[in-house]
């Protein structure tokens, strides 16, 4: 009987303890600590996500700028290298190129004419095309109206590199201002320097912005300043190098900018012995 009483007392104590433990919850302090830890974790995750997204945007726009720069140099370089090419026909007599191989203008200090222009001419064979996709047909070729001209210019207001194509006996460069088809967008500057040979040894003596004698030009150095399509990429207060090699503060749009420079030989002027 005594043993049964002890068992009953013990059983009652275990039941009360189980009931007490099952009804316990979190205290206010524990809830505040849990909420604080959760907020810290959310802050860390958000910071990592924002940082990763910004890095991705920079890498994506930088890749696009690189691609645009390579495309611009390929188009410009191909035309410049063909400057002064003489297409010798099977019939008739022709001793050289009769047009103006290369010419251009130096931009003024005020937009939208601050950028330079560049015009390249060369003889085209049947089927050859200008930058606007016009082609030389058989009649033009036989008549000698096969001089191809590509005139590169900048639409500063819309940040576009443009080109006017023309085919004829003696194409004339268009007037000032942007014209032609759009070759490339997000271009803020287009600068050209000409390497001139004043001694006749086919070696550049100096680079000038506007030659006095265009027949002395043997190389051309072009620079394209390209910006990113997206804004707010670079930190505020950053700098970049422009086509003149000067350090310039990043504008308020905080776009990524890069200047691409390349020098091209006029092959048809430097491939003969002096």
C-alpha cells in the first residue's frame, strides 16, 4: 500500500512537469534576439545580392563596350587600308588612283561639330559595296564611275557613329552635320590624327589634326570614345581618359566610358619603294 502511494505521487509529479514543459513558449527577449538575427541575415543576403548584381552589370557593359570598340576599329580600319586603291581594268590605260584617297575635317569647339570627320576613297570592282551597302555595277565599272567613298561622321546629339556611302566618278564629301546610316551607338567622340611623310621616305614624321598636303598622309590614327548603355555603373567622382589622353570626371549619368585608339597604314601609299 505504501509503495502504491509513492507510485501515485510520483506519477502525479511527472504529469505536472510534462504539462508545465509542454506549455512553455519564447520569452520576449528570445523573440527580439531571433528577429535581430533574422534581420542581420536578410541584410547580409541583400548586400551580397546588390553587390553581385552591380558587378554583373559592370562586366556586361564592359564586354559590350569591348565588342563595340572592336567593331568600330574593324570598319574604320578596313576602309582606311583601302584608301587610294587603284582598280586596273583589263582594257584601257590607268596608272594610278585618280580620286582623293583620304581627307577630313577637324571638329570645332562647339557641339555637334566638335568631332572630326573622315572621308576615304578607293576604286571598287564590280560588286564592291560602300558603307551604305550600295554596290558597283557593270555599267559604272566600265564607265569609270566606280570610285567608292565612305564618309564617317559623328552624331553627337544622339551619340552615334554614322557613315555616308557614295559611288561615282568623283564623289563629294557631304556638308557639315551628321548624315548617313548609323554604324554604332553610344559613341561620344570621334577624333582623327594624320601621320604625314614630309621627306618622301614613307615614314611618318609627325601627326597632325589637319594636313596642309593630303598627299603626304601615310597613316591615320583614329580614336572612338564609347559609353555604356546603362547608367549609374561607375561610382560617383570617378574619372576616365578621353580621346585626347586627358583625365575627365565622370558625368552625372555615371556611365562606363572607354576610348579606343588604333593606327592604320594607307597600304597603297607605303607599299612602293621610295
